[in-house]
C-alpha cells in the first residue's frame, strides 16, 4: 500500500533487514530503504490486511491468540489507543474502508 508522501507499507510474515527483526508490518521509503521510525506495535501475531484511513492512520486486520482482531495504528506505527476494539474474536482476512 502506498501512503501519502510515497512511502510503501508492506505486511506478511516477520520481516528482517540486515539481521534486525522488523515485525509483521514495515514501511519502506521512496528510495527503497526501510523507514526505521515506523515501529509497528506487537499487538497482532499475524497481519492479513491493511487499510489507510483519511487521517493517515492504518486499520490492520490480523489475529492474536488464535482470534481475529482489528487494530488501528498511528502514522509512526504505534498502537492507536483511542480505537475501541470491542469486536475481537470475529473471523476476518481483510479490512476495507468505505467512503463517507
């Protein structure tokens, strides 16, 4: 997924760059280098889908403890603590935003 400003967010299995673990979600700069200021929270064990909100935050669908879950993360990859996830335990393999 390409974010405003041209950086790309990629997700999947655990990523490592130059031997350093980067987690399940990584942001890559326009020049191809990993953006090390983006640090995805360890709030999901798997990531299956990511959607970009209009405010720059990301909605991330994945799983934790064998239950599907949704989280939102801030532009720097940190957990958005203002998001009230009262829907844990559902099955999901994707996240998509509808225009309002």
